[in-house]
């Protein structure tokens, strides 16, 4: 599978299967095993998903060597959203490693509220320390706004290699400040919710006819049934962004395995068209703090109200 280079000299497979949402989260061993068999050797988990142990179990069950699967986990708040006290970070991370049964390739701060107010830099320093000791490999962040990134970048020993956030064409304009800061520092974007325009937007918005047309063209030219989800994932890869998607449906998992290994099928004009249309709409699924102290663009949501 094509991989994206990270600033610490490692690389990450461009498409990951997550066990944090939908049916996949309830069937982490069964669906995780299917995803690995389908050729998606990249699993995204987190403390919050309560299936780090199942992640390790799925890899064992398939019999793949540890180094043949890229695994991400995250330090999370507790179920009530309480932050992790700084003096508990080490034991919290060790808990992840124990449940997984190994050191994950990438370990993220799940969101800026894993740290108590004013302690984000301290939390990042604790992960840096664990990395320096060889107890963690790559380290990064998730759901960070520009101000969250700036708080940890100031005097950092290691920059976060990724910021995992909701990313798809309909949040491009909103994300512009965070994406430009990441570009400046070489921080790779990891997309969750990449299929939002086709599975969560109530009508699909102005991208729908364009994605349909491209999917039809590709189905004709490849002789495979290329769907709009595949088009969006290929667009994500064309942005040099890692796509973390998921499915608990056996047929769709198999298809995602095929998509993971598709060549670059999109024409540059199609990539640009999706980007341009996406930038004219604002539609976000995962809101939470991403709409707090992070100005929204003055754009329509793309829902035709006529
Ligand atoms: N860091 C964070 O805060 C955060 C937040 C959210 C998610 N994540 C990670 O990202 C992963 C994916 O998140 P997401 O669910 O938002 O991703 P998504 O890719 O936008 O949506 C995945 C959903 O799309 C459906 N799907 C998959 N392939 C499809 C296809 N070909 N056609 C139509 N529908 C299809 C699946 O439903 P079926 O199961 O029915 O196939 C699945 O529930 C999570 O599991 C988690 O690991 C991280």
C-alpha cells in the first residue's frame, strides 16, 4: 500500500481502518480480522474506544508479523471527559501498551482536553519523554486547533508527526488556518470522517453530481464498480492526507481493501474540481470544540432548501 512520509523519518500507510465508530467498534476482533485479511494493514484505535486489547487480538488471530501492521492508539479522557492528570500520563500510556500487547507505531493525544486547562504543553512533554526513553515510537495529536498546536510546538523537542482531525472537502475552508500551520511545520494531516460528504451530508450537497460522474467514468475505464466513497478516499490521498475510514460490513471491508491498493485514477482536473466545490461549503459532522475559539467560515452548508 502507498505510504506517506512523516517528519520523524517513518512512514504511514495512506489508508487506515478504525475501530472507533459504527459497527466496527462493536466487532473489533471480527471486523479487524476482516480488514487485515482484506489487505488494510493499518488499524486506528484509542483508549476511549475500549478495544485496544481487541486490536492486538485481531493481529494475533490473522498471524501477521507485528511489523507488518501499522497501529495507532491515543491517550484519551475518561468516559466523563475528565483530563488525565500529568502525574498519571506514564501509567495511562503503559495501560495502552499492555492492552495492545506491543508499542504502537503512532501514539496520539486524542484531543486537547486530555490535558487539564493549561497543561497541554506538560502532557506533550510527557509523551516526548516517553519517546526519548524508547517507550513510544512516533507521537502526534488529534483534534488540535491552531492554538492547541502552537501551545505544544513552542520549544518542543519533537513536533507532532500528524494531526488527526475531521477532514473532507466540506471542512477545507474552516481548516485553512490549521492546515497552513501544519504545512509550515511538516505535520501530516490524518483524516477521520473522510466519507462525511457522501454518508452524513443530508443531500450530498454540490459535490454529489461531481462524485457520481467521476465514479461512473472510473467504473467504465477500470471495469471495477468504483463508488463515490472510493473517489473521496482517492481525493484524500491526492492531498497527501492519510485517510482513516472504517466499516463493519464484510463486503465493504473487502472493497476498502481493494481501494487501499488502487493506483492514482483521478485526473488533476477532477481533484481540483472536488477541492474547489468543497471550499464553497461548510458542513462538519464532529463539532465539539472545533467550533469553539476557532472561527467558522461564512459559507452555506450545501443543503438545498428550495
Ligand atoms: N480522533 C478522533 O477524535 C476520531 C473521531 C472519529 C473517528 N476517528 C477514527 O476514524 C475512524 C473512521 O471514522 P468515521 O466513521 O468518521 O469515518 P468515515 O470514513 O467518514 O465513515 C465510516 C462509515 O462509512 C461507512 N462506509 C464505509 N465504506 C463505505 C462505502 N464504500 N460506501 C458507503 N459507506 C461506507 C461505514 O459504515 P458500515 O460499517 O455500515 O460499512 C462506516 O461506518 C473511526 O473508526 C476512528 O478510528 C477518530
